[in-house]
C-alpha cells in the first residue's frame, strides 16, 4: 500500500476489464475488532497488485461463513447478476468467499466460466483455476477454511450442550427480556423482564387485541417507527454497548415476536420450546399472571395477559 493512491483504486465502473468488487465478511462484529479495516487494506493491496480498481464493496457483516455466497445479503445480488456489471471479485482471503469447499469452488468456477477475475490477498496475481497447481492450492485453502468452520461448529455444539444441561440460556435475550448477572462478567443468574421493552410489547398487544380490525402489526410498526422506538436489533445493540444502526421496525418482525413462544418465557432451542415429560414450565412475576412458576401441559393455551414473563434459567433444565 505504500506509495499507492487509494483514490485511484476506488472509482466507478469504467469498462477497463479490471473493475473488481471488494468482498468482506465477518461473522461477529464487535467494538474491539479491527477486522473490517484490516480486510479493507488487504483487499486494496490485492487489487493494486494486479492493476485493478474497486467499484464497490459487498460487505456482509454478522453473516456466518457457512452461508452460501449466492444467498448473502450483499454479495449474493452481485453473483446473481442483479447489481450491474463487474469484472471479478477481490477478497482478503479465500475463507471470506466461503467456509466450505463447495461454496468456494462454486464461486471460483463461476468467475472462471464467466471469464472474470478472482483475486485474494496473499496469492500472487489472479487465480487461474484452469491451471492444476492453482486449482489445487485454491481447493486446499478452501478445505482449510472448511476444517476451521467444522471445529468452530463442534465447539459451539459442545458449549450449547453444556449450557443447556446447566439450565442456562445461550445467545442473546429475546426482545422484552434481559440477562441478569449478580457478578459482573459472571454467568447468567436470571432472565428478567426488560422494564421498557416488555411494556412496549404489552402495549402493542393490548392495542391490537382491543381493535383488531383497525390496529395491525403494520400500523403498530409504523407507529413505533414514528415514535422513535428502537427496533429489536437496535435495542439489543444498545443493551450491549453498541450504537444503534437506525434499523426500523418491520410488520413481520413484530408479528414474529408477538407469536413467538419465547416471548411467553419459554426456554427455547432451535426455535422451539424445550419440553419436559409432557409439561413445560413458565416462570412469572407479580407483573405477569402470578408470582411463581406456572406449569401447563404442552399444547394447552397459555395466559394471554402474560406477555412477556421472565424465565429463570437455573430452574429449567433439559
């Protein structure tokens, strides 16, 4: 990058044959991470090395490496030829294209078959998948990315089994709830109602039930947006010390929250409530239906006033 004018590397499509799309991806974006900037520098360096320039960026943040590149929010439309012309891709590494051999090879062969350029940082020049040596190296790097992904998935599965066996939640709290830790940085001791978010949901539910013909999820989503109420994604970001991204409420997400059994206080696994032997245990508070645990047969109706109610993860094991 030394001595290179970045303004000449990033410029609009001009049909020169080396108008490349910069590809960046990160599974988890944290405040402390420098990966987006580091990937940007690597992409610009790789593009400059082959005399190309960047016409745009396909940035997929908070996107798992296991996601097929064709279905990614930012990269997918380019691969499906929905975003206009481009002459190829440039990424910081092969694992930014995909985290398994099939996805990487499919993307690489698509570039080859369409006579487009494929460049990654650390590789000398553009990839030539018609050359056996280059093809083998590309495949080996893709295989390494797949092995790393499988190791991550195995660790995540083991962690899920461990936390579930201990009756503790894993992941982020559902909208309307918050995790309570008695010791800062310690394990989660309790899942409690979030004072503001839970009241937002209750108010929405009351308004829809009071006038279902005129008050809908669409009208309520629009009302929340007009009122400047943080959407679930932004609310979660602010809870964990991140800036709000300005993402609006959508009618479908609001409907999903209202219909989700997680909102009733169930311990969830794979989007389904964790059931015991024919029963499921709900944990309420004085603000819900009662002051103690409520147990009902699975499939029986729950109390409509309990939206949402807190769950005690230390008492509900599976």
